[in-house]
């Protein structure tokens, strides 16, 4: 059985996209992924890969750096992709509608620390750590407390 935290070494953007697609396939409305890590770590690459894996018809998936939120319609769920780096105040997440979306949509959130303690406790946290020696390698740590993720991420136990 897989346990939190679980660490993976992803040696290329393609490896990260593959993990994102596998995680994407187990996501349901009400699931939230918090994407942690420094600038350029791979948070948007991961979120974009999740979104593209779930879209029926491929479309542009821009970084929500300036819009803060981008939403997508898929067959089974609405997806909210947020980048809170430029959030001016933690209260702004209510105005964005993100707090409501945590219950109804699949949410992928970059820079979650900007919303303080409002991050949902049932979220999966995916942390990206660049490797100082290998440009395309990321150490990725998956953390959760909600047992639903132990079931959803069970596919990693076979790797
Ligand atoms: N193993 C890897 N996993 C993910 N991205 C990688 C990997 N190796 C190289 N990269 C590259 O690193 C870059 C990550 O950029 P990305 O915009 O995803 O970072 P970010 O964490 O969203 O940064 P920001 O905090 O500015 O939003 C991309 O150009 C991606 O191709
Ligand atoms: Mg980003």
C-alpha cells in the first residue's frame, strides 16, 4: 500500500506529463491538487498535462499567471487551474470563486501558500524540487491526509 509522503524521481518533462495523466485519470469533482515548488519547478507543466489528458478536444492551456484562474469543461467535471502567486490578499480566493470550486470542481492550485489556511484539508499536495545537478530532473513528493488518495494513487504501488 502506498503511504504519504511518497517520493518519485521524474527525469524529464515527459515523465512528469505521464504521472500527471495517470493522476488525472483518477480525479473527480471535489478533488484538489496543491502544486508546490519554486519558480520554474514544473507546476504549470504538471497542471497543463492533467488538463490536456482530460480534455476531449485539445485546446490552449495558458498559465494563469495574470488571470489567476483558468477554467475548463470536461466530460465528467469542470477543472479550475489557479496560480495564486499574484493574489493580493488571502480573502481574494473567495471573490475568485475558488473556495466554492473546491467542493464542485477538480482544482489544480499553484502557490497554494498564498491563500493561507484556506487550502482544503482533503487536498493532495504535489511538491516539485529541481535537481541542482540534472536540468530535467525533479524530485516530486506526494503528500495527503485524506485516505481517498491512498486508494486513488494505488497504481503507484505497482511501479
Ligand atoms: N522533469 C520535469 N518536470 C517538469 N518540468 C520540467 C522537467 N524538466 C524540465 N522541465 C521544464 O521546466 C519548466 C517548468 O516550467 P513551469 O512553468 O511548469 O514552472 P512553474 O513551477 O509553473 O513556475 P512558476 O512558479 O513560474 O509558475 C518547463 O519548461 C518544463 O519543460
Ligand atoms: Mg506556473
